[in-house]
């Protein structure tokens, strides 16, 4: 089995899981295809208006761009060790900055701006993942992951590993404070529901989003933690842990897609938004789907 997987990986493709595991979500005959490799650790995929996908090679402090034609080009170096990313309506790329514990934005010319760097006069621990609501407000997780470039004795800054909301007028509020380790999050396109992963507790929670950006009605959704998350046009929630798990809106797992490397994050790319783009450690992968991404 190991030899078979190694050989398949060298060819660059791996057959998607069988019908009993993919739930009809994967296009007929589609394969999980390696789109690029040789990275240190890939993360933070975000689809641009033209369908291309921007993703980070975080330890190497770079942002790369995948096109539907299969070509990968370089976008930016010295991007403050960007982790999770997301495009806003202006076409700017917002990013969770691991280097300076900030939420930042990049224009397509590479110009950068700090959007938020702390809560109640204390720096964040290290923003990790984000989602932009229809009103322009930004939800982002702030877990605590020690980094190898920190000086010895570095302490956790925020004592709460929380989730925050940056309102359109620039105010930061903490909206979740009872997680062990918040990580991936995603919201519905109508701006009414937010899904958040407590990765250290192995659970996904679902919240109702109120008009002021606060959250209410915390509900258990799925018994898996997740690094990154995305949604399709049927309301299914895609998680990344040991594989890509897909849950329907009722919280039932309907698919599990194996990836050659452990996946870290994902989004839908391509002009039709029907290509699942997956970041996975040293490589990135694509898979053509019957479903499409949402905005």
C-alpha cells in the first residue's frame, strides 16, 4: 500500500474516494491532482474575483497565485508571515499576520495596511483565520501557537484564546471567549450564520450573527476540529483535519475525501468556482466538484 501511494504521488494525482465516501460531490472521474509542491507549509487559500487562488507559504513568508490553467506564479514576499487570507469587496487581500500578531491588508500592488493589532491595548496572540461578512465586518480567530522565531520565555499576550469581530468602522470586539483553541471559521453568504472550529476540543460550533456583529445561540455542529473551512452552494461545510470532511447543513457527515498530505485549508476556485483548492503541508491540490463555492 505504501509503495502504491508513493508511486501515485510521483505521478501527481490520486483517485478521489469512492462513491460511498464522496457523496456525489466530486465530479465524475475527477482526481485529486497535485498543482504544486516544494513549499515549507501551505495555508490560507483565498479566491480572487477572476477565480485564481492566492495561498501562503507561511514559513517562507510568501504568497503565491494559482490559475485555473494550472500555472502558479509569485505574488508577494515579506508578507508578514500571512496565514489565513480573504478578499474583500475592494479586491484587497486581507491576511492574518503571524509575524506581528496583526490583521493586515494587501493591495494588488503589494501595498500593505494594518487593520487591527490588539484588543483592550494588548496585542493579539497571532490571528489565524478570517471571514469577511457581507457588511464588510471581519471575524478572525486568535489562538496561541508558539513560533520557533520567538525569543525564549515569550509569553501568551491575550489570556483568552478568542474570536474577534472587526466592525466596518474599525472597532474590535471579542465575540467568543470560551474555546480551548479557536482556528478555522467560515460564515454563510447571507451573513446570518458563523461556523467556528475549536480545534483542540475536536468540535465545530454554529452561531447566529446579530446585527451588531455579536454572536448568539451557540449550537454544536460537528464532532471534528478543523484547521481551515469553506462552504459550497448547497450549504455544505468543508473541514480539514486528517482528510477533507464534508457536513451537510444539518451536521451530518456526507463525504470524506483523502488527500496525499494532511490538508490545512481549502476554498473553491476557478471561474465557475467548481474546483476545490486544498493547501496541504508541502503541496497544493485541486479537485473538480459537482458543487460550487459561495461568496
